């Protein structure tokens, strides 16, 4: 509403309050002017008089003052009709814009009837505000190279007052380098610029502190100040300066590296990077001098870097410059002269004029290895030198002085590369100064290999145990030989030296890796057929000429429990039952039968034990677990059955054990039968040299017994004698009972088929019956059959011991007939 023109606002009021028209009132604006900051209660105007109102009507018509869009700073005194100050008026808080005129608009409203009077109160400005700078301190960075006349803008001051009370001018504190330039803007504002009026020199005056004052036009005038701090920026306008142009210093020769010679000191009046100095050699300083002395670029410290030798040079000159790090660097120069103080510092020298870096180990004694020269730059006793070899070890070399200052190094003893392959020969040269100085020179001499060493195995005889039934291609062992030579002289090749065993080459049984000596089996071995092998393996190097060695390999085949025991006595057809007949009057301990089993394995795998697997009456018979003898444990009673059945198992001692069984059916008879006396003929087991000869003799004996049996049967059937008890003398009764015989009550046909069996059976029987050292053929006279018996031979005599045995015979014993 304050922005709406008075005439328009009046029209709006008339339109809104049209009902007031009946009361009738005049639209007019009354204006007053007062200065700001008047005290409370101050008189402004007499409204009653100016508006033509009765003072009493103000109370009656409830006159009130309505200030538009502002705080109510005024009030109406209804008793006097005067407009008075209710609260101090601050023109700057009412009219914030920088305008010359500032009005406070209000309405005087009367009721009964309603009437509104528009009043405008102009607030006149007084000089109650001093100029204020937005920044109390202003910082300026000005290069000392800035030209006079350069202008720099400054922050203006502000004054809340207007008109003549606003800022009128600026003043700058006294300075011969700076001044100000005041300018007036289009709105009457005053602006100020700082103007450089003289040349700046940072080295003379680095910081300028100025005071800028702003003054308004009020009466009395008010002012405000700000501080201006001007930092003069450095430019590289000063060159470094040494304290003196020429320096002289002394240093001893052979001074240790790092020894400080002197420290240079140059100054620069600039600051920052313009005052940071870098020391360096100029082109006038020789490279040799720069190699001997180091110059710290930051501190200017000169140190010994190399070996200073008085004999080479007695003085050195260094031309050094100090340069700042400015954009356009400036530099200063000086000269340093270093005088060297002489010392006895020259070490003797040894020089290798000619050298053989390698020799073969078979060179002859006296071979020239090197020619050495020695010298010393000193004079007198300090220049006299002696040359010697390293005395810490005995070397096969010697030094021979050939001429003044020259020595020859020769081979003095035979060389052996396998003992020492490389020599580090230290030549020591020593002068005769006090104290003596010495120098060492090391010569490395490599001894070249020749093929002078044959390969060697770690042992000359290898015994290798191999379990039978091994898979073909199995790794047996790794045989490695060592050759101390080098390269091709050391590269070994392994192979089996050919040897035939039973028309079989060793290379068909075994194979060896020629590179690493791994020995493999090419076939599966059977302990029962092959017990061991003996052959040689050769290791040969690749030298020229090649050298070789061999070792003996003994392969021992170990037995595996892979053969089941075979029962050879009592013999029976496959799956049949063995029948035995004994008298019921047999005494306790009578030998009923003897089970014999053989096992093709060896040792524990061939050790057979016997057990009763099944038995009709366990109280009647006993079995010896070691020799297989079945004996009666008591006499038969009338309650015992006539037939007894025994199942015997023969089990070896292998892991796991294998076994075989035999079933024996024992029948008892009431009457004893007569047995013929047997003729026992001890046979020397060495007589059996040929298995075939033994079989021929056996077959002939069987045929003869078969013929006799047939004749006996015919005679018995013709005579039909009365059966009588067999009279056996008491002295022979126990002998008959205790003999290891098995009574086979078989028909002649069975006997023939039994006796005429395969060679393998007879050979097995021959091995089995080796317990007591005798082979006995017995022929009992039995009315309805015939049979034969074979006793045992001691185990100490085996088939392998029959190489030169004599021909053996089997004799038939005398025959007895039953009465």
C-alpha cells in the first residue's frame, strides 16, 4: 500500500467504504517536516487546528493514528489536539535507500461519522553517522619493479547519511611513494584510488603502512579511517657477493674423502628464491679438480672427494660462482687456490703384463702363467719394493725375477682340478718405507678339466631284494655313479653288460635308464622258478677317450605266499575221499594215517601246519599239527561207529595263509589182517640225479608189483584157505605199528592208476617223502588187493643236491602169505 499513489489509494478506499459517503468527508493530504532523532514528546504539529477540528471532537469521535507500513513513532494528544513524538525516529532505519526525501505516511481516522485524513511526515536527515570502511585493514602486494603512476583500487567508505552529510572527501597519511585520486560516481558517491608516485625499493623499505581517512560534509564533519599495508614484492635486482674475491687454503695429500677444505659464504640482499644461492664450478675449473674436490651447491662447503697426490699436482685452482634462484638469476664469482702438503703417500704398484687366465690340469711344471712388473713413485727406500705370493696357503706356483722390476710366475707343482678348480693368487708388493706401504693384486687362474677320472659307484656290489609277482616296468632301484670331472667328462651313460641266463639276455629281463641309472624290471618274476640274478652295470662318461667303471648287481627274488599247499599223501583223486581201514582192537596211540602236504613257497610261506576241520568223534583221534600224523587217543568201544570221518586242513604260515583240505574216511574191522614184512633199504639220496631215470625205475617197480598182485589173487581164489589170525612176534608188533606207512585198501585198478600218474605228482611225492632219509617199498599180502608204501626222506637232502648222484633202485621186500 505504501507504494500505491495517494490518489489511487483514496479511490480504493472510497470504493471499499462506499457506505461512508453518507457521512461525507473530504479527501486531502497534510504534510509535515521534522528532523530525525527528535526526543520523545516533542511537538510536531497541531492536528486539530490544521484539520479544522474541534479539540473536544477528537475524544468524542475516537480519533486514532494509523501509520502505514511502519512502526508507530507518533501519537495524538486528544486533550490539546497536538501530534507529538512517541519514539525517536531514525531516518536510516525507515528509509534504507540512499534517497534525499524520506516520508512517513499515516492516517487520522475519526468515527461518527467516519472520516480519514491523510498525513505525510517528512523525516529530515541530520549528520548522525560517521563514514565506515567495509575493511578496516587493506593489504596490497606491489612489486618493487612497478612503475610510478600505477593505480590500485581501494575499498570505499560508506556513510548512512545523505546529501551534504554523506562522504565528501578522503585523506591519505603522508608518504613520498603513494598518493590518492578521488573520483565521483554518477550517483554522487566518492571513490578513491591509490597511486604510486615514486620508485619502490624492497631492500630499502619492504613494508609501507598508510592511513586512509574518509570525511563527510556534515556540520560538524564526521570521519572514518582504514589501514593500508603495502608489501613490496622483491625482484631479483641484487647479485650475490663473496666476502673476498680470492681464497687460499692448504690441504694434506691423501686426506680422507669427506675432509672439509673450507666453506664459502656469499650474500644476496634479495629475499625468497632471489636470495637462495647455488654454488657451482665455472668452466675455468678443470675436470680433474672437480673429481678431487666436491662442492656442496647449497652450503658452499668444499670437501675432499678423490685421492690428492702431491706427486701429481702441488696445487689446484677452483673458480666458483654463487647464483641465486631468481627468474633472471644473478651470480657472483670468486677463486679458490688449494695448496697440497706433501706426505709419503705413494703405494707401490704391481702391473700384470701378461696372463694366462686358464690352464689345463695336465700342464707341465715350469709353465709360464704371468709376467708381472712392480714400481713405486716414491724415491729412495720408499721406492724399493719386494714382490711375494700370498703366504697364507701353499700354492703350486713360484715367482722368478727376470729383470729389474719384472717377475715371472711359473707352475711349480702338478695341478689337479678335482682338488682345486680355481686359484685366487694374491700378489703382494711392499716398499721399504717407514711405515712400509703395500699393495695387493689378485690373479684368478681357472684350471680346465681333462678326462682323467673314471666314474665311481658308491659301492661295488649292490644287493636288491625284489618281491615276486612284481608288475612289469617296476622301478627296482636307482644306481648312480659319480665322476668328479666336468661337462662332457662328467656326463654319464648307464647300460647293462650283456649276459645270458638260460638263453635269455639280461636286457630282456631288466632295463636301466641311461641318463639317471634307474633300474627297472621288464617282466614279472616267480620265486618258484627264479631265485636270483647276478649281472654287471657299467657307467661310462662322455670324455675322449671315455672312461668307465662297473658294479655288480645281485637281484634276489623274495618269496610271496602265492602257492597253496598241495596234499600229496594220502593221495586221492580230485574231490574224492581217502578211505583207511584199521582194526577195532587198535591200541591208544596207533598211527592211523599221515597227512603230507607240500608248498612250493619257501620259509614261512612253505611252513605247513595241520588242523582238524571236522571230526566225527573228537575223543577218538588226535592230529599232530606239525607232522600230520593221525593217531588214536583211546581204544575203540562197542559204542563207537564203524566208520569215522575226518576233514583235515593243511595251512601254510604266509600272510594271508593259504590252505588245502583232505577228507579221510576211517573204517574199522573186527579182525586184524596179516601184513608182510617189509624190506627197508636205505637209499643214498645223492643217487637220484635224473628225474626221468627215477620215473622209469618207479614205473618198472609198479608194473612188477601189479603182476605179482594178479598172481597172488589167482592163487588165493584157487586155494580158498581158512582165515587165521596173524602171528606177529611181540618184538615186531610195535615196529609195525610205529612205521610211517599208510595202508591203502584199493583195488589193483586204482593202484595202477595211482602209480601211473604224471611226472609232476611223482616229483611232488618225492619232495614230500623226505623226512627220515629212506625210501622203502612195502608189499603186504592181502587176499583181495595189493598196494605199495613210500616212506620219507630227511629234509636235509633236497633235489638241488643230486648233481652227481648215482642211479637208484627200488627193491621189493619179501612176501608173506596168510595161512
